[in-house]
C-alpha cells in the first residue's frame, strides 16, 4: 500500500527539525507538511526541514486557521496532487509522537478493514501525565462515552491512519480547530467506521508547555455538541415540567390524568426540543426523515416517561421528584439515539 504521512505544523521550533531528521530515518514513506499559517518568521525553519529530504512535500497558507483546517486542507491537496496514495497517516509535529509509533501505524494500515480508522492510543498515568493533559483526556473520554456509548481511552490523539477511500467523509466533517478530531470520532460512529486502537508511547515535551491547545476555548469547541444538547434539553425540560405540574394540579394524579398531562406537556416541549436540536445542536438542515425518526423517538420517550413516573409515584412522595429521576435517565438515552440514528449525515 502506498502510504503518505501528513503532519500539520504551527510555529515550528528547532526541536521540530530534530524530530523530522529522526522521523526520516525511521520511515520510508513520503511526508506532507501543512504549515497552518505560522508566518514569515518561521519560514527559515520550514526551509531547513524541506531540505532534509526530497520525500518531504510542503504546503502552506498565510493565516492560521487551526489544526482541523490544516488537516482538511492537506486531504484536499492529497486528492488533487497524490492520486497514487492509498493510505494516510496523520501525526503531530511537536515531538509527542515517537517515530517508531508512527511507523507502526504505517505498517498496520494495509492489514485493516477498508472502513477502518486506526488510532494511536496513549496511556495516561496520573503520576507521569501533565495535569492539563490528564484531566483533559479524562473529561473528553467521559463526554465521548456519553455521546456515543463507546469507551475510548484517548480521544485527543493526533496519530491516526485510514485509507484514502475515507477522504470524502473526512473532508466534509465540521470543525477547524481541535474540535475537528473529536468530530471525526463522532462521525466515525455515525458512518459505522471501525475504530482500532494501537497502544503507543506517551510523550510530553517540556511538560506539554508548548501545546497550542487553549483549555477553555478549545474545550468548549470539543464538548460543543453535548453542551448544546444539554442546553436545549434544559429549556425543554423546564417547559415540560412546568406544563406537567400545572396539568396535574388541574386534572389530578390518577393514571389517566397522568397520561394526558405527560402527553400534552411532552408534545409542546418536544416540538421546541426538535427545532433546537435540528438547528443548533446537530445542525441538520433537512427535515423530512429526521422529523419522522424524531417523532418515533418522541412517542417512545413519552411512553417510557409515563410508565416510569406512574410507577415511581406509587413509591416516592413527590411526583415532581419521580419525573426528574425518570426523565434524567431518558435524557442520556435520547442523546445517544439522536446522535446515532436521527440527526446523522445524509438524512433527508
């Protein structure tokens, strides 16, 4: 298999030159560097790197757009100028990926399924991992599990490998910065790609002080889909609970009035929730198929909410507490169903 190694770089240092010198000795494939708008000050460093070997290909653009943009830009360049390439490995240029691990993914790629996404997965020991990286990976792994139901130890790894047949999918995924790599994993779940983990070394240069990751801004980008879903759900839940309590006060708390109150309250909040999720959470512009699938989920949630609240109301003194418990559990189920089956790429 003809494999190309792609490395996006922003503001390289002298250590970057050393890294590429070692990388060229450990690998035999061509290397494509994407300069993510580092500026004129860094062009001498890039020139030195380019002179190391004719196997190095270089592309750049004037302004910094982010790692996700650089990766997609590189994929477009490969589509246009490297038609012979069959597989791609992406890695970081800051020295956090050992050349031997990069070579491992290059060797592993030809033996994997045609719709495989290979991940170089690091282990995170609290004693040896910088606090920002340790808690950042723990948090993103937890959010990824909530969003997909999959447990993945390292969701932020930049060392990945995939066949070029996946490029049409990868170039259409949203995100221009660190959120892109998380969105790729979410899309992999939606597109039913096979995620394959290969253990690699955990390396942090200078305690990870030179990382361009912005904890607050980039974390909001990474966790955006789930945070927006939580916000939309809170708005809908407030409306749903208020209407439910009002209707139970007017109609009573027996089985049939509970069903009527549940249906009317959920019907009103459900319409609002669908519009918020379609437009702001999953950003799906088309309506017909998503509306039908959402309606099916909506009816199922109503049924299970009614059954659950009706049962818990026989045990707990507060019907409001019963509803909070049941709807809280249904919240996580609803997000995973919407993420995986309703607001998916290609819905029409």
